[in-house]
C-alpha cells in the first residue's frame, strides 16, 4: 500500500494539522487508532456496548479526519440498529485501509530522511 491506495476515507490534512506535521507523532496516533479499532470491533458486537463504542469511535474519527466514520457513528449512537452498526464497520474498514496506506507512506518518508 502507498499513498496511491488512499480512498479519501481519512483526510490526513487534519492529522497533519493536529501533529504540526510531525511524522513520528502521526505514526504514534495511527498506531493507537489501529490497536483501538480491534477493541472497538469487539464492542460493536455487544448490543449493550454499542452506543459507548460509537461515541468513542466518533470522537477519535473526527480528530483523525475520518469524517464519514464519525458521521456513521453519530447515527449509530442515536440508533444502534444492526444496519447502522454495519455502516460503522464498513467506514471503520475504509478508514483502516487509508491508515495502512498512510503509515506505509510515513515509513517510506523515514527511509528517505
């Protein structure tokens, strides 16, 4: 994966603004996002935890620049029906794919430095 594999699910300009363009900090944030996504996926399977999971994902997604994921979470937070949870999962998968491509790009940048 590389920059050409980005789908647009994540606006990395938001992350660059948040990190001040510091690639090391960006990598740390993205690593945490990937680790937490595994936990969130399990919580989305539990009906009693779905609202809280969507709330947490929504805030993180907005801070990362994954607006479609944040929007899907806002809907699912209000109505955690399976159809909305499925959309959250789809958007989370799209965001994770973009994160993987961006992390690859960050790794390539570090090799050039």
